[in-house]
């Protein structure tokens, strides 16, 4: 069983600095994207990503200092600090759980393509939906093309199940419709004013809880996913590859 999740905008860059060179699958492609981003002014970075002046300055400096001689690398599973990652609580993983995560968890990325949890990367911000002109076209979906799909496909064994816990923005870059493997997408809904709704904040937290549940229990069967009951969610139904949990 493999799992895909999205990255996060919020980063923890104060801890877990490795004093080591970058190590991940798509160095050539990431270097090409950075070479484009290094041409931008702070104002252009601000406009490209709709950032505040302060965040634009931070990320402009990250682009300028990005390179193989920069040793301020981090493991992505600890660096990302968004809602999914807060709920996953990877800091509490045992060595055995981290080993399982390294084998089975993949993190999609606008800059790095597809990451393993313990790859070594530099802090960045580049969402997959960014309209960045590049050698392949006008956005990152065009830039990455089939590369993320090809890497994901090569990581999957025949008939291995893929659990899609990524947002639509990121799962789109994986071209999952091309995969012949079984794909399961957990959906989380809450009752609000008497109606079932997907509430973004709660859904993100639930995806992190589900990811943690799979890793801590070393889940390999879809039926075992349905036993998930963290934070009051319970299995409701399964239809066309979607498993619905409600609370």
C-alpha cells in the first residue's frame, strides 16, 4: 500500500537541519525550476504567489540561496507543518514507523516532484497550481508532465493499492487516471446544520490522522482502513474507489 499526500505552506525550518547535501529524485528538474525563479524580483515573487511583502522576501531569498552547496536541508516529513502534518505527528513516530513511512508514503511537491519522507530538501514555497512559465509550458502541470506519474508507477508493485490523501491540486499532477493499480480516496464529512459537508480544515486534519493511522498500524489491506475511527469519524460507505467517513 502506498500513500500520497500534499506538502504544506507552513514550514519548520528551525529544527532538524541536517548539514547535508540535498538528496531526492528530481534534482535536474528542480534546478531548472529554480533557475527560472532566481530571475524574479521580490515584487514578481509576491505577484506570482500572491504573498505578503514579508513572505515574498523570505521566499525570494530561499530561491537565491538554493543550490547543492547549501547544506541547510531538512527531511520533508518534519519540515512541513500544515494541518495534515500536525495531525500526523511524525515527530512521535518510532524508528519502525519511520521506516514504514519511508517505504510507503510519498509527498507531492511543486518544486521537488515526488518526495520520500526522509529525502533531504531545502525549504521552499511553490504550490503546484502556480502559473510559472517554464521550458515545457505555462504551469507546473505541464512542466512535470508524466514524470511524477512515472516515478509513482515505478514505486508501486503490481496490484498494490494507492491511497490518495492529497488535495485535488496535487493529485492532478500524479495523473492517477493512467494508473492501473487500485486507487482508494478517503473522504471525510461532518454534519453541519443537519447536513453532511466537507469542511476543509477538518478534512485536512482527518487526512493527517488517516496517514498516521496507516503508518502506526502498518496497514496493508483496504478493509483495515474502514476500521479508522480517530477524532470521532466512522466508516459510512464505499463507492467507486471512494471511502466515506462521517462524524
